[in-house]
C-alpha cells in the first residue's frame, strides 16, 4: 500500500508521465531486417519468427516493430531513428550488411543496447551483443550429406555476396564432402560482389543450370532470397527427358517444404533462437554486451529432417549423417574454419 501511495505521489510530481513510462513501460524492441524481407523463407523469416515468439510469450511492448530495407541508405536512416528514439530498448540488426553499420551508432549512443546477427561488433561501451553462428560446422555437415547422396560424385555450392562468410561456407563444405569421399569434385560459384547478390534469383538459377550441365547433381545454395533461383533450376532440370536426379540443399531456415523431394535438407541457422533469447535476457535484466556463439552443440546450427525429405534417405544414410554430426560436436572431427585460418595467415605477414 505504501508503494502505491509513493508511486502516486511521484506521478503527481511528473504530470507529463515521462517518469512513469521509464518505470512501468514494457521494453520495446526495434528490429531492422536484411534485404529480402520478412517472407524470404530464409534468414529474415527466421528472425521474424523469433521476434513474434517474443511478442507472444514475453512482457515486451506491443509497439515493438521491425522494418524491411530496400537500400543501404535506409539502414542508416532506420538505425539513426531507432537510436534517438527513447522508447527503443533493444535495437536488432539482421544479417551481415545491416549489422556492419551498428558500431558507429553503438559508440555514439552509449545508453542504447544493440544485437547484431552475423557480424562481430565490439563497442567501447559494451552495449552490443553479437550473435554468431558456426557456419563451418553446418557447411561441413552439408558437404557430407551432399557427398553421401551424389551419384555423379560432382556437387556444387552457389553463394550470394563475395564476403569472408562465403569463403567459410565453401572451405568447410568441401572438407565435409572430402571427409565422405576423396573422389568428390566440388564446383563453387558466387553471384556477385555487392549486397544486390542476395536478391538476384535469376543469376543464381543461371549459375545452377551451368553446374548441372557439368554433371553436378547436388547444389548447396547459400544465397539468401537468391537461392530460390537454385530451386527453380533443379525443378527445370528434372523436367528434361532422361534427366538424372538432381537435388538442392537449403540454408538458414528449414526450406525442405519449398520443393519436397527436390531439396535434400537445409542447413538451419536458428536466428529465431538468437533473437528470442536476447529479448528474453533483456526482459530479465540479463542482457550484456558480449559475443554469443550458436553451433551444433547448442542447437543454433543443425540439419533439417522432416516428412518432406524423409523419403530421400535410407536408415543407413541417416545413421551415417548423425555419426558425423556427433563427431563434430565431440571434437573428433576437426572442422576447418576459414576465419581461423585467415587470422593465422595475417599473423604470418
């Protein structure tokens, strides 16, 4: 009763209600998506799922929102608007490109908290959490699956933008394939050098068809929304008379249902987990600026196995895949990581 009387007294002193908002208001989450939008069936959609789960289950403001971008200029515009908005309790950026803009805002607005997905951001104010994923572990497992299922012993990978992360995917994908069979040949293609590469399904389809023409029968798409072009290429190739079966592997979210029986599996990056757990930490006053790794061990990375792709695998193949997965988690298989190797090379210079 005394607390209620005291609070009423304080509110009377602040008729503008600004103090009451600071004390009583639920935290408001402000999120910037990457290109491709909320319905990309990939990275952004996973982030939105985590955001929506938080809206449904956690005590956060109903005024929480996410914005979709169409240009780099909008990234800075949205981040600036969120950073000066006193009601934004946590600002989240989804993807390498939007997250790369966060540092200067985090340094300038020390009272704000930020979450970056897929970009390591260090702020002197320790107000940024970076959620990073072990793509090397996931790509190794995808390479193993591709090699297990390939009949031609020719597999491919099509990446989006030419950034270090794509080199990380490529190195580990090849290592995973070679772990299964040293005779496997790997073709690798990159769509382009700019962020537009993530939204060019026509180019992705062209590259996929070129690989298929060379005998590639499993293609791992790591191209965000552009990856839909790879799925289209697989469908087109299957329609040809006397065509040999060819498959795609999805990425980021479970994409098996997009083209059942044509998509072997998907390398899931549980961006939804990173978004939800960070919002939960904020609500519970446990959010700190740090680096959080998501991998096979904690479920942040995994392969998709459901009714859509279950008919594509024998029991023996499933056992083999899960043995490789377990060996990675236990450290029996040492997965090569491009990031680690690149740092070693820099030290030698």
